[in-house]
């Protein structure tokens, strides 16, 4: 399924938009808000706890980058994260979101793929995030 998603016109469009989004902190913050809105609408928290945790981590990465707090994210990784989040919020994609039950299958598969693909970047961000919390608390 992932290869079909990555080759789809929907993901190619999302990737094209991602290049423009990363140049605007306001757009990145708006995208993060849209992602949270969709997660709440489709009931991610109750049904897909692991995916919810992963998406929340991606949102924190994007917000930290957009605010200028975190600069350790490689450009290619940033584009990939933003493209996946744009695809995620789009209601019309490989499997349209309005199809009950199966509409978010492609979105979930793409997020799982991204998390597996970006393991080292995510680990670095998580480490940075923990150290920031320690500094801010202590």
C-alpha cells in the first residue's frame, strides 16, 4: 500500500506543497492545528493510541522547528514530515476520508511508514525534547 500512496498524485501534490509550507512558520503552525483537528474528528485518541502518540510527536517536531527552537531536523526529513501531515489532513487522497471505517487506512499506513523511516531523526528530537524539559524545569 505504501508504494501506491507514495506514487499517487495525492502524495506528489502534498510533497509539492510541503516545500512551500516549510518556508512559513505560520503555515506550519496552521498545519499542526489542522492535524490535531482531524485527529479529534475521527476519534484517533480512542482507537489508535500508538498512531496518536506518533502524530503528536510529529506535530511537536514541526512546531519546534517553526518556532526556531529546534534546528536539528534535516531538510529532507522536514519535507517528508510536512508532506505526510498535508496528506493526512487532505480529505481526498488515495482512500477518501469520507469512506466510513477505511477512509483513514492510507493515512495511518503513511504515518507508520514515516515513523519507521525517520527513526534516527525522531530519536534525536526526543532526546532534545527531554533535555529541554530538564533545563526548563531545573
